[in-house]
C-alpha cells in the first residue's frame, strides 16, 4: 500500500463527502416529506454542481413526463405500492427510461424480496421512506463514486472573526502540527494573495504559486501542482501567496474551487488560510469546506462577526457539523475582555480551544519563521495547537478535561484567581 493510501485510511474525506458531478437529477415524489428531504439535499454543498428538480405525482407522473423525452442522468421515483403492483409500475417506467439513466426507487415497505427484484430489474437502489437529506446525499454520491478513483483530502478552512485575530498564525501552526506530529500529508493554502504571511511564517520567500494556479486552473495537473508547491519536510507542502500589491487579483470563484479540488486530489489534509475579506469567492470557499474553524479575540467586534459567520454557515450547511470556535489572545493584561463563557452562550457553541496572550512566544516565532511548538513545545499555546490539530483530524475528542490542553475552563479558573 502506498503512503497516500495509508494516510487516507486514517484521514481524508469520507467517500460520501465527495462532491457529486454535474448531473441532472429529477425526482417524482408521492409524499411531501420525501420532496422536502430531497429539496434540502439539493441545497447541500455536496450536490452544488448537480441540478435537482422535484415534482409530485410519483412513477405515473414520471412515465407521463418522459414519454418521448430523454430521461436525466438520475431519476428518483417514489411509489405508494408494494409487491407486484410496485414492480408493474417500475416496468412501465422502464419502457420510457433511457438505458444510461440510473433509477432510485423510494417506497414505504421494508421488503427484502421487493428490493431484490427491483435491483434485478435495473433499479440502482431501493430506499424506505421517510428519509433524511443526508441519506439521499450518501446514496447519490455512492452511485457516482468510481471505486477505482483515488481518495480525496479533507478541506479545513480557517477564518478570522476580525482582522488581527490570528487565524493565519493558528492555521499555519495547526497545519505544521498535523504534518509533523500526526504524520498526515498536509498542504497549507494561503488565499490572502496581496498580504499572505504563509511564506514569512515558514521562513520561505513568497512565490507566485497560488496566483499562477488561479490564473489558469484548467492547467493545474499533478505535475504543475508539484512544481508550484513548496516542500517542507516529508509531510508538509506550502501553497504561498505572492504578497505583492503591483497586480490585481480578480480570479473567478470557480478558479478557487478548481484549485482546492486539485490540491485535495493530491493531499489527505488541506488547510485553507482564508483572508479577512468577504467576497463571492471567499463565501463560496468557506461554505464548501469540509470543516470550518473560526478564530476570534475576546472583544465585541469578534463576538458580532463570529456570530454572523456561524449563523450564515448554519443556514447554508444544515447537514454539516457546526464551525469550530477558537478564542485567541485571551487574558491580555489591562484589556477588558468578554468572558469566554459569555462568548459560548452567545455563539451557541463552546470554544474548542482558548489560546493565552503570549506576545514573547508568538513574536519570536513570527520573527524566526518558526512554529510555536518548535520554540516552546510545552508552552500553553503549543499545547492548545496540538489539541486543535487532534480535534480537526478526529484524533481526539474536544474535551476540556484533557490535562495537556489549554481549555476554556482552566482559563476561567486562572482569571478568577488572578
């Protein structure tokens, strides 16, 4: 087994998390709850490229609609019937269905014999309603997943609730930790083209890598990608930003999507360092990520902005886990702060990590082009980075009782004793 496959066994996007290709899907439902579940599934990020249309009327409506017309890539039909009556309905549908069309049948009877006979007659799948949107997504993704295709990486996007929150620093440190301590092949992508700090933080010169990729994403094959990436050891690669102001950066949202798709085809873990800017492409990239980490400082601007981001993401990604919340620069001397407990209550989610204010450590690391763990492996911010790296890779639960982590409650206790 090659190293890429070994990495993917322990980390990477699950098979059903692969985006569904650009296909046409039509559904003919008998019951409103099935139609509603399909509509919600169609709004999911994993079906963003597919075109889903939902109708009522079941198999009879589908037969009438496609009499003399070309059927779509995927046809989802619901039946009220069971046994031979359901099979007769499917036979009438088969008479108007193109051979290349995949058919998923939804019924209300958990009948193994019916399932076997439907599959024998050419149905791709038989599902028993009621169904959740994620069940439809998994089935549709499975129908178009090539068993021989290479696995794809998991995309984790880091975004700051405000400028100066430190999301880039944390993203870079977490990416380094995943690569160096968890030994997962990782690529960090810096999308802050004019002001990106990825090169600085790793003591490398800024390059044209990401800008060149965005200018011609259709050319980004494995060979070109390998040339544009900066290698840092066995497991880490950097996609640095040019960090120059003499040029305009006006790539289309589709270009960013294409670059991410290319990177995740070659790397199990993809860390996206998002700029503090709100544009169509940044919104699309954030919503499309497998996981989102919001970095906030304990102040009112961060509280408002983080809440706005979380509410938008919850609405756009109802079937995904909530964003992770990290509070940075906590316990800054003489600075009034919003308590972490109040932050958690307002957000509706607990911070998974609270990083203390440590200007000496962060400043020295930035000036040296080193990571926090390289300088002070046992420091509280270094332990917090380890905890965050383990959490986003599923290597440990986000537990505030971990003695080796920097937790929300330990900081509340420290603050109370001060």
